[in-house]
C-alpha cells in the first residue's frame, strides 16, 4: 500500500469516527457523584427506619441518564436497608433491574473510606433513617465540607439535609448559615412522621433554622427546591427529580430530558391548581389512575388548611376523587368541610348519599342528627 492509499484510509477512519461515534456530552464521563444513604435500617422486622428507595431510584436514574459516574456510600458501609417501597413503580423497577446499581447497594462504601477529591458532587438521599445516623457521621461531615470547599455541588432531599446540620466550614461557620435551605417541614413531619418523630433528637426544619439557614418551603408535600450557589436542597420525595437535575446543572452539564413520572406530574398539577390554575384540576381529573393520590392529598391538605380559600381547594380535590374512591372517611371529611364553609345543602346531600350506601355508618348519622 503506497503512501497516498494509507492517507486515504486514515482519513476514512477519522470520518467514520466523527460521524458514527455515539454522541456523549463533552467531559460527562469525568463527572462523578457520591450518593449517600442512611445505614440505620435493619433487615429483620423493619425495627428501625432506613432510606427511601423511591428517592434513591429517581436520583440514580437522573445521574445515569446524564452519563455521570455514581458511587454509593453509607456511614458504616456494606449492605443498606430501605424502608418498604413499591417495586412495581417504574423508576424502582428500572433500578432493581440494574445489576450494577444493586451490587453497589449490597456493598456500599464506608464514608470514612471515601476520598472527597474523587467527586464533583454529593447527593444525600432522605428517609427517616437519615435523622438518626447521618447527623452523627463525622466522616460524612468532612466529605461534605471538602466537596463544598472544592467548589463541588452538595445536594440533599427530604430528610437528607439532616446530614448538613453539623457541617462546619474551615471558617468555623455552619455550611447552611445564611443560605436558602429546605427539607422535610415540621408540618409534614407531624402529619406523616408520627411513627418516629418522638425518637428524633431534633425536628429538621427547626435545626436548619437554628444553624442559621434561611428555610423556605412550599405547601404540604409539593415540590420545592432551594438553590443557593453550590447548595441544593429539596423539601420532600416529590422534589427528588428536581434536586438531582439541579445537581447535574451544577456539575456544568446540560441535563438530558428525563422521564416524567405520573405521580410527579399529578403533584405538579395540584401545585398549579392551588396557585389558581383551575384548568390543572380538570387535567388531573382526566388521569383516573392518579385519583387516589388526588383524594389523599386533598384529605391531608384540608387538615392544615386555615383560610377559606385553602379549605375550598381541599374540598375540590377531595370531590374530584370522591366517586372513584368511594371511601366513607373521605366522604365524612367532605361533608365536614362543606359544613364549615357554609355549604349546608351540599353537606346534607353528601351525608344522605353516604348513608344510602352505609345506612348504619354512625359518624354520618351523628353529624346529620346534630346539624340537620
């Protein structure tokens, strides 16, 4: 083969590499994130709370889709135990089928054995277990401090910010001091954390505020992400995808379009409805498989609603799901809310309809006798 033929062949190879090589975000293969999970959960009997698998799965998928290298750590290392979760949910099923991810969960790195210089970001998963072991993990505090001070991204969701409350920077100040911060709220804890809240050493919102954080939040269980420079925190499980996506951005990458899960779409529509968009309620009403979530949200939102408009919003959400759920407890909550708002005919009609199906339902009989 003469020299000209060799040149032609080389040019052909280079052209093939240019046009047919897979498209990869420049430098994305160099990005590395450490995901941290509570190791507090126990395998037998679920005697202690662990980490939230839903949050882990959603965030893991975001990082994986963006070609970010992922390591998983816990305070003691080894296998970690999640709280009960639905393995049929699409994001959970995807991660459960990922042999690499599951192998890492079965043998997490110990935080004391991890080198902060290997990572451009850290993501702390929530779950009630995070309130017990993560705030006391001195090695984790050092990791968070070093990653932050080397301009890395620090992200945490739900109870994950518990890992931040004792982190001090080299200047002696708490990491969260004077920063926009977010996490599971006192209100959410009192409604959904009753099983373990009395065992906590502190309430997360209170502690973050005591450390000087500028706590911000959205209504009950709606997505809220606080971004303050390199610090990214999310309020609850609904915030997981948004927190992980913000960390991808902080790493200097343009996030790929991620799958939108039905429950997250539903919560977004509920947020839009509560903000005054009535069309959003019609949209969510057209998603029959999501009506149980709509009804449940309306039920709990009503428990914390203080203003008449909030109570009306709660009522509208409960009414949207009423027929599909056919639940007497929900029906009673609807009747009580209608009565509180002065909608007496509607309240009486709700009770009458309930009693037509359950003639001996005592709460409905008592309310009807007392008020009508």
